[in-house]
C-alpha cells in the first residue's frame, strides 16, 4: 500500500456520501429542523451517534495512515 498523505479522505468521502444522499438529508432535517418534538427526539440521538462513529473512523484512518507514512519514511516495507 502506497500511502502518500495522512489525510483520511476515504472515510471523509464515505461520510459525505452517507450524509448527502436524499435519505441522509431527510434524516438530518428531521433531527434538527423538524416541527415536531417527537421526530427530533427520535432522530437526534441516531444522527449524533452516527457522527461519533464517523469521527472514530476518521481518527483510526488517520492513525493508520500516519503509521504507514512513518514506516515508509524509515525505509521499512
């Protein structure tokens, strides 16, 4: 695997695809902009949990990429 950058672009791209499709946008709207309290109470924990999971995935990808870049800089394969 040839890693050239530490930027976690794969997981950020996946998160953007999940959030910006029609179902994801509808879920985000119902979580934060719904007129009914019940809809907000149901959707907000789901959206915030998904956001936390995506943050963990981004951090893990960044750590793996950082380790691979450091290993490659040392000359190990």
